[in-house]
């Protein structure tokens, strides 16, 4: 794997090569100037894609800014005349894209870091990549990449733009609606082979149309031309159904027992839970109800579970959403950091920490009669904790687009 931060000189060398050959230029335009240029194009009824002629300064002004040490980027030269760029795609054939919509793309940023467009082309060439399979959202960038390959005099890999996974409501799959981390599905108890099987069916099918198949069977039958361009739906209910088939049809009782032990019911997990559960136990049978939420998937919450809380529904949703945003920004997942985040939010909102954490207890553990919610979140891990907060928000009625914008504004003001 390549780390861009370790290849800065290489990218700079290739960007400078394009400048020297007249295929890229140094751009000193400020953010304010860029916005004014785009506004002028909007008023003229043209595309806001800025072209080299929009951006280039006269030699004297460029020299003045260079001598003054003004920040600059390197942008690629793109065609300004009318016409289409023909891009060959393995699934879609020839795609024609309007050059008028292609801007003078930044290749090297002011801090010396490359953009994806430059790094992608340089790295793929040097790694000898022959085929590039990526999401269809990158189709509009294909003319830039094709042009860069031409500028460098390199053979371009074969492109294949795949359809995007979508939610049941046909919206683009995103972590705000469905967990996208593979670790979440592991924690939920999905078998690796079942999840792989399901993902293999996203936009592709076996020649005999059967739904359940192993990886080696898919490899033997795979043909990229069988990929469908219709946006495949990622349906958790269908995934659970398929996972059930794998559990019932492919695992013996002994194998299932081994999977359960490795998944959750093992000594290491018990040792992590017992320091929190033991102080609340009077009999061994107390352990199961205390810790059941840690080995559960989506909790069967209803709005009635929050009815005994003193706060209004609108406030509960707001606190849960703010907590979710704060937790989504957290890279480490330690108890003290989680506590500081939640305490900081409660203080900023001028809410008692006990009241602020009350809906989180229910969202995370299904009840307020549980051990510390930050301890529970540490045990559950980031993916499951965030998923449960999202679920609780939906149970309480969710957040409309209008309300979400208002909450985002309030959150940023904290």
C-alpha cells in the first residue's frame, strides 16, 4: 500500500512536469476571487466549472504574487472549446461527457498534498494497474483522469463504474441511515461467509440465479458483464434471512457452539463485563439480564420506553443527535474520553448530566437500570453504540431535513 504522505516529492515532480510542458499551471487565485469568478459564470448562465482562461493571471501579476510568497496551487489545463469527451466503460460502453462541465482541476494543493485525481493516476500507473473498478459517482471525473494519462503519455487502465449500494428508500447508502462499518455486522452476529454471499449479490447474480453460494462458487462463475446497472438495495432483512440459512444449513451444532463462543460468550468478554456487573449481582442468574444488551443486536425499543423521562421528546432527540455527532467525531474509544465528551455537551447545553445521559441509557442498554452508560458504550464499541443512538432517534420520531439543519446550526454554536 502507498501512503501519500511518504510520496510527496514524487507527486510534486509529476505536477511540475506538467507545468513545464504547458499542461498545467500555477494558480494564485484567492478563495474570494474564485467565488467572484463562479458568480460571474452563474450570472452569464454558464457552467460554474472554471477554465484556465478564467484563472490565469497576466505575467506581471503572477510574478508579483510569486515574489510575495502568496499561496498557490497547481491546476491542470482542460479544453475550453465545446465538445464531448468519450470515455470507454466496461459496463456502459462509450460514455460522452461535456467538456464544458470539466474544470481546471487542482492537482497539487497549497500545502503540497496531491488531490485524489493526481495521486490516483500516478499511483495506478506506477503500480501497473490494468483495471479500475469504482463507484459510478466518479464517472464525471473520468475526463480529467483520461486527460492526465494522455498528458503523461501512459496507457489508461480499463474503467468500470459500478452502481452504488442504496437504502430501501432508494437513497444512497450512508452511515446516517445504515451502519457501513464491517465491524458492526460482525458485532451483530452475521457470519462472514453470509455477509460475503450477500454482498456478492449486490448488483450481480449467479448464472442459475440461486441466492445462496460460497465464495469459491462465485469466483468460478463470476463475469463482470453480469453486473446490473440498477442500484442494488442493501436490505438488512434480506441479509438476516440469508444469514439464517447459513446458520441452519451449513453449521453443525458443535460448529455453531464454537462460533457463539468466539463471537461473544468467552472468558475474555466475561472478564471485561464482570467488573461492572458483579457489584449488582446477588445470584448468578442476575448476570444474564444485566449483560443481555451487550450480546443483543438492535434493541426492541418503543417510544414508551422513554415516557418516564422528565424531558420533552424534542430535547431527547436533540441530546441524542448531539451525542451521536460528538461520538462520530471520536477516533479513540476509551471510557474517560467518552465521559468527557458527554459531560462537555451537557455543560454546554446547561443540562444536568444525569438528565442528559438518561435517554442514552435507554438507547444503549434498553433500560435506565444498567451500569454506567459510558462503560456500556466502551464495551459495545463505536459501531454498535452509534447504531443504537441512531435507532433511538428513529424510535422517537426521527429528525426531518429542516429540523436537522436547525440542530446542525445549534451544535456548531456550542
